């Protein structure tokens, strides 16, 4: 079966002014920043003030950002993305008794857009596709079960959880690419380059399957990557306050 896309180990391209603005707000809690705060951050990342203002205007026009009491806040689409990123950084795992959750698509003939949206929802919930229409993962996350009228959901216990894990996720590749990103983030690089690396790192973290420790390699870097990104978020918050 196809493996999830993972980031390149080469340097990420620098972010556009718009992406810098959105990254600042995605990493900000609470998620609101003033024009002055964003301008100061833009200067730190070598973005001219006029360019930053154009980026803000376009982000508001597209609905990615909203204005509230003179501040900029995330629109609904990016709020959902922020929640996924936060889950990737925080420890979302709970106790695991050995059960796996399964979600089986039981409705056929749906439009392609609906099928794609459901796939995105299931992947965002860290489920992996065992075969077409059958998704599964260990039932160790604190999030609520995925609920959709086209799905039948239930629990199961595979005969060989380790073999099934190897079938569903390429953990060696994920760990290798994560370590490469961590090394790049800790290098003495320009602020703009580090921001681009951090953005790539958090995208990589959203593909962490968040498996039980018993199913992970002994040197799994997930927690180390989450800690490093959380520390970088703190750097960004210091920059804007």
C-alpha cells in the first residue's frame, strides 16, 4: 500500500511573506496578534513592511485570517489546522489495552470529493488504510472515535500487532527524516531558514502515527521532535511579545 509522503532531507525553501504571517499565528496561543507584532516579526525574518501588509490583506481577503478588535486571528480552516498541529506537538496518547480501532466504509457510490474528504479526515485522525475502505490503528489516543454516517466502527485485536504495524507504517523512514529535520532546526542558520525548517517539522509531526510505545522502535524520536518544536514555538512567542 502507498506510504504517507514525508519531507525531504534537503533544506526547505524559504517561506513567502504570507506563509510567515500564518506560521506566526498558527504558533501563537492565544491565536491573535496585532499589526505591530506581526510587523516586528516580519522585520526579524527580513520581510519588508509593505510586503507584509500586502500579505496580511490577501490573507484576510481569502478568509485565512480575520480581524477582531484590530488584531489578526485565524480563520476557521486554519483553526482546524492549528488543532491538528497542537495534537502533533502535545502528548495525545492514552493508556493502551491492546485493542485496535477500525473504521470501515459501508456506503458506496459517493462523489469523489466526499471520498477524498473522508480520507483526509481518517488520515488526520492517525488511522492508516489497511485496504480500500478499511482503516485501522491502535486504540491508544485520547481523541474521540471518528464518527461519520458512512462508516461502521468497531474494535479488534490483530493476531500479530507488530507485523500489522510494519505493514501500515514505515517507521524507519519517518524516524530518519525526523532526525534530519531536528538536526537542521538546531543548526546556526538564518531566522528565515529556521522558520522554514520548523514549518516542515510540524508538517512531519502531523504524520506521526502516535503508536503505543510497545509498537515503536527503541530509539523512536517522536517525543524529542515534539519537544524541539514546542521550544521553537516559545521562541516565536517571545519574538511577538
